[in-house]
């Protein structure tokens, strides 16, 4: 499993070994909870059409480990650029308030974890707010881990398919 903060800052290399920059963020579909594109902050202007940063479709990513290796050479990179990336950028999910399906607030998202073999979100870690947990009469202030299947809706807030009573038997394991 890999966390968002382990992906941000990785060098991005084209298939012809050109270092085009570093990962600035990722765009995640809230439908299937997969990374749809990576936002690359340019190290130097490889192509004149690049702005300071741009989104490259995840289908152009060949491998992700200590670096991100693209499956396309730099002269074909223009075909992988996404003007309007699908989904939400991951950094906008961090800090988002988490609401239970019975309308109780529980905390905010503080990290996103991805499967090591694919670009799917494994879980979102929630930092519960002490005051909220006390108001819910729950003593556990350890992080909660939400699976994508737990999420009913994501936008300005994230609504999960868990009630206050079910929260006492939570968290899901990361």
C-alpha cells in the first residue's frame, strides 16, 4: 500500500528517459475510486504547450515505484495531456469533513492510501475530532479507515454509509 504523501514529489520520467518533473497531485474518480490522472509540476519546459503543471492520464503510466515511468516518449506526451481531469484532486479530499449517514460529523480526511498493484484507493484515513467523538460518547480517538465501499457521496463533504451506532464497532482495517 502506498499513501498520497509517498506519491507526491516522485520524479516523472518519459519512456525515452526525459525527466519532465514531479508529481504534484493526482485526480481521483469518485465513481470507481481510481486515479485517473497525475498532475505533473514541470522541472523544465519539455513542451511549449505545457503550463507550469499539467495532468497526464493514468493510462500513460507504465510503472510507479521510486519514480513514475510513463509509457510514452516526450515527443508523444501531448497525446496524454488531459485538459479537464475527471474526478477530484486528491489534495482537495484531504481536510474534507466526514459525515455519517445519520448526519453526525466525525472528523476529516487526513490521508489517502492506494493499492500497491493498481491505482485504486484502498482507504481514506479519518482523523476523528476529539470533541465530536466525546459528543458521540466514543472513547476511541484512533484514526478510522474508510473503504471506498463505505462512501455514499463525495463533494464538499464526504458522506459515509455508517451510523453513529455502527461507529462503535468500526474502524475498518487499513
